[in-house]
C-alpha cells in the first residue's frame, strides 16, 4: 500500500512535468507512461 502511494506520487510529479514540458522529452523512466496517460 505504501509502495502504491509512492508510485502515485511519482506519477503526479511526472504528470506535472509533462504539463510544463510537453514538447521537451525527458530521459525519465516514467515519462513514456505519463505521455501515454496524457494522450
């Protein structure tokens, strides 16, 4: 349950980054996941 919370937190952070830098791809592990969710 704690791990899930950490994953959701990281997802929220990456989502915020995606909103700020939609045209700037970042070499982050969760970026592709976030992009797929945003699209």
